[in-house]
C-alpha cells in the first residue's frame, strides 16, 4: 500500500496519539488490556501467534485508521499507520525513511514495537506483553 492509498483512507476526524500509553510502554509499566480473572496459559509459540493478532492500534493508543505522527521519531507530518486485521495480524508502518520502523517496507509487529519503545530484547518484550495480556507462558511441548 502506498502513502497515497493510505491518505485516501484517512479518517475525517484526526485522532491524536495517546502519549501516556506510549510513555507507559516505554517505561515498562504493566497495564491490562484484558480483564481476565485468571491468567490464560499459552505455550511460547501460541502466545507469539496470538499477540501478533491483537489490535496494535488499541495497544499503542494510536488511531485505527488513517495517518498519524510516528511514535518512533520526531515526526512533523502524519507519516505512520497501522495495517492489518485479527486474522492476519497487525503491522505498524512509517513512511519516513529516517524512522527505524520504516524497515524496508516490512513494518513492525507488536513485539517489534515493544522492543523499539523499551530498547529491549525479544524475550524481554514477550515477557512484558505476557504480563499486559495476563498470560502465563509455558514451555513448548
């Protein structure tokens, strides 16, 4: 999808990025997106598949449609968006070549976004996301 195609889908009401949510993620603060009374149990691989299908816009506190200012660099123009769905997963895209999320057009999934915001390793990001989604991880069988 090109930036011109995305601009055609731009929301009429320009929604701002929830900077408090981005700050909480960056500071590794745990907030719960699911009000599960009991933790859900997943294997590591099951959780990776599940979490990539969670609504990335809701998690990050960014608009679900249209362009918005990128959360990964000092953005003066609306250059980022979320593309995807619950079946195939969600990806964060920024069309600015100076952005680390630009990534050769592949975009970033929820795990990569957490890694970039927290400057963390992959396993640390998975552990953080498991807490946010109230999931207990078990070894793959």
